[in-house]
C-alpha cells in the first residue's frame, strides 16, 4: 500500500542531509561539550557553529539563541519568565493559540495572579487588530503573545504591525513561530519583536530540540537550574546531535525556501481546486492562510464524520482533524470553535498540510479516498 503523508503541520520527515549530519555527530562528536579536553571542545564547537548558523539565518546574534528541548518548553519559559522577571502584570493572547501557550498562560495566571485578556478573533480566523489596539491603550506592563501561523487553520499574523503596536504601547511581544520558522524569511534586526520560538521537527529536523530567541538586553532567569549550559539558563548536557541536525535543517530550509514555497503553494492550490470540484459544498476554514496548510470543512453527515480519519488511516493516508494532539479525541477543536457556526462544527474539518516531499499523486490519492468515504 502506498502511504500518503499529509500531516506536515504535526511533524515532518527528516531531510536525508540532516540524518547524515546527525549520524556523523553521534558517531564522532560524543564528547561532553562541558569537558575541557579535545573531545569536549570539539562537541562545544559543533554547538556554537550551529548557534551561529541559526542566528545567521534569522539575522540575529548567536547569543540571542537559547536551545530548548522543543517549542512547548520555549513557550512555557518565556511566558513564565516575562511575569516573574520582567514585571509583566497582564498577558494579552488569543483563544486560538496552541495549547503550549494557552495552558502555560492559564498556569502562570493561577500561580501569579497576572491578568489575562483575550483579543477578539474575526470570522476569517485572523486576530482583530482594532481590538488589540484598544486593549493596548490601557497602560499596564504587558506581554502580548500571539502566534505567527496558526497550526490548525494556517491564518497568519502580521508580525510587523503587531510588533509596532506593542513597541508603541511599551508592551513586550512574543510570537509562537513554531509553524513558520524554516518556511518564511525572518529578519530579527528589523522585526520589532522580543521573543520567538522554534521546533526543529516542524522543518525537517529532529524531534526533541527547539530554541527560544530572546532579544539582547532582556534578562530572564533560568528555566532549569544546574550547570552552566546555555549561559546557565537551561542547565543539562546538550543534545549535540539534535542541535547540529536542527541547524542543518534550518540552513537547508532557507536555501531551498523560494523553490519549496512555490512548489508547496502550487500543491495546496491544486488540492483546493480538486476538493472544490469533488465536493462543491466543502468550505475552506480561515482566510489568506499560510502556503502549506489547508483546513477544509467537508459536507459529510455525522456517521461518516466519526469514521473519516480511521477510514483514511486504513488506506495509508495521514492527516489531522484539528491539531495533532487532539486527533483521536472526541473534543472539538478550540480553534475551529472560535470561528465556525455550530452546524459546521458537527461536520468533519480536516487539516491537510504539505511539504516539498508531497506530490500531486498524493493529493489525487486523498481525493479518491475521500470520494469513497
Ligand atoms: N506551537 C505551535 C504553533 C505548534 O504547532 C506546536 C506543535 O504542534 C507547538 C507549539 C509545540 O511544539 P513542540 O512539538 O516542539 O513542543
């Protein structure tokens, strides 16, 4: 059976060059980067070269990159540290953030009493910038945390516009950029933003590694106490092979960006057209969405709805209903709940997410399987 993987917003396949880099580091650079002998120094240089590569690709300084185990960890640290270390008294976020943000904000609010306000989401799935402006007009030390690309529907935040609003209001600005790092060019010298985060497995790198970008001059206390790793901010022996794999994955993603973006955009357009032809009543969720995510509400009745992912899975086709952590769960998507009418919430919405490894044949296979449901 030919397998079709269309769940690239959940995770991506590694590029072969990344596997090669990681295998070499695992086999050869096994010294502890904190050791002062040549084995240690060698492993240390792998880490620092990776940090430089990442910084170069985002146009920031290497000191501003802190390695973490994943995007969730980086998000949690920044939210907690903004309240604990920067004097933040209010967090502005939205109801369509990833749970890495939503649940972290809830926990920090419960612990610290920080005030939380949720900016309005328009029916298009976009953040209501007028409402954000209104919220920011009240002078309270604030952290704004709004994601760049929504992982379920692919709506995009204008980081420039929001960053400028935050600067004007004197608020700190964090964006969960897990879905866009490696798929979009970032110029952090120019972007008015204080914190972003990344996760390597979303851009054809390994799982278990990510990073936080913390703008120079913002002094956060450690997320994990122990040794001196990551300037003492995240103690623990570094996963050298993962760090090297992440840097190589980002480098390759940026080198191939123009080509891959055009190719993947073309695939998404092809899929959208084929779906429209096969299911004229299908509706795309979200407007002006990112080039690799297509979230569609299909006009199927309730018994088909409960079986749809299972049926596709039996045919070797992988995609998601809502976000990956919710698939298989009967709980409706918190993102779709913000933008869809009750009737549409009863129908299956599927997230089809592409990478440069996909082909038109994958799309044809999906449409064929959906037509047979
Ligand atoms: N933020 C967003 C927008 C995501 O899509 C994800 C992963 O699904 C995360 C955070 C969590 O990243 P990680 O899997 O590295 O913890």
